[in-house]
């Protein structure tokens, strides 16, 4: 069994980074590419280990099922898979995925079966030293000892091997700092008029500009719902279009998003811009929310608490006591999560989320 790093071990790692024994890496540098879309980051014998910071932007269970599969080797399956993106902060543009698979050798490439050690590995990378599970919105520091390039991006992983010297370590820097504001874009930012996806090695334009980051894709409508509600990664693709005939893939989450919008409905989708299986193409949006969505819960004072993400600019919560007329604004304050505490005076009160003209 691999060792579990205690407080002393984590402090030692932090001290090593501070004194230069571990180099400091940025997402911008790690994800750099050349004119063919291949990695421009040159790995050397002194490249590892490096420390890289960012804010977690997805919970692992949104993307993949990381549960241990005892039959993975016998059935030639990858078994559990784990993937978490964390996005640069403090001016470091870009994002990077942490990725692991229980039995990567099922892909027909070099790798090992983690076997029953997989469960211990999942605990090691998902919990801090106090037993708290990392969650999206946490600022973390990752110490990487392997980072492999595949499908247009470089992932931090363990080289698909259980070797302890390949481990990446995750340390909580600050809990609940909040998700980065999703950057708003449309299909014109990602797709050329001829239908080809925009690739720019300088990352000033196109998918490279937002790769690994939270974005909000506006002005889209579904052309099919083929991937809605599916569970296998390869099957979870829906296609959207805009009013200019551009098309783009959405990769749907394992989370339940409810019923899909009608193909005539124009909507927005917030998630992580990812790249799969191509160095200059293959950009897609991993969807986390079709929105905006109004969340209703109980407030600390006993009333109703309403919230929606301010990623959706221009939207306002309104309430009415008859649900038909006399709608009034409940809150106009722009902040990351808009919360309205209703005093519960009315016996029946209706709420809606609408977009106001700017």
C-alpha cells in the first residue's frame, strides 16, 4: 500500500517548493502548444516535480465514475476513472486536468492495473489531511511528478502506473474561495464560418484561449439530444447550433440536468471548455449547468432562500403573490451567488428568473 502523507509530509513538500527543490509551474506554460497543436512545453530531467495551483472547477463524479471495478482486468475494461479540472488563478490563464484510470492497459497501451489499491488512491487524491473531500471552488496546490500530452492538452497524471514515485499530491490552500467567473462566449468565438473549429497556437483566439476554463456558451439551441442522460463518456455528446449555422459539441455530465430544452429554444450552457482526441480540433463544452437555474431552499432565518449564479449577467429574481401579474424584483445585487431571503409573509409566493434588457 502506498504511504498516506501526514501533516509533516505535506509541510515538507511545501517547504521544498519554497526553497526551490520543487519548481513552480503555471497552467499557461504547461498547456502551451506549437503551430501543429502539439505540446510546446519541453520536458527535461529536471522538470519534475513541479507545483501548480488553481481552483477546482468540477467535482469528479460530474465527469466520470471512479468506483473500483474488481472485474476490470478480466474483462479488459479501464474500470474506475477520475478526472478533475483546476483553473489558474491570479493572472495564470488556463486550466489543467488531473486524470487517472484503474486499468489503463485496457487501452492497449503501456500501463498498470491498480487493482484493489485503486480505492486507496482515490482517497489519497480526493481528501485533505483532515478527511475533508476536495470540492469545486477550493483553491489547491498540486505537486506533479508526471504530466503526459494527449488529445491537444497535457494532463497531470501518474503515468498510468501505480509506482509511488509517479504520484501527484493535492494540498488544500484555501477552501471555498468560489468558482472563477465563467467567461461569456458564442459559437463565433469557437467556430469559423466554414464550420472548422478555430485553432490559434498563440491562444489569443479560439478553443485554446479558453481550454480548461469555465465558460458560458450563449445563444445556442440543440440540434439533437443523443447524449442527454447517457452514462458512457463516448455516448454523452449532444450538438448545438447558433443562428448562423455553426455547430459545436456538448459533452453531457453524469449529473441529472432534467429535461433537455426544445430544439427551438435558445439557451446558455455553463461548463468547462475541453479538448479531446485532436491537437488542433476536438474542442467541446463539458456542461455543468443549462441555465440560468433558480435554486430554492430554506434560509437561515426560516424563510425561503433563492439563489442563482451571477455567471448569467442581466438576469433578475422576481416574485409575485399571484403568479400572474405584479412581478417585482427581489434582488439586483451582482455577486457570485445571489441569495434572497424571503420573509415568508405571503401564504403563496411565486418566483421566476428573467433576463432584463440592458
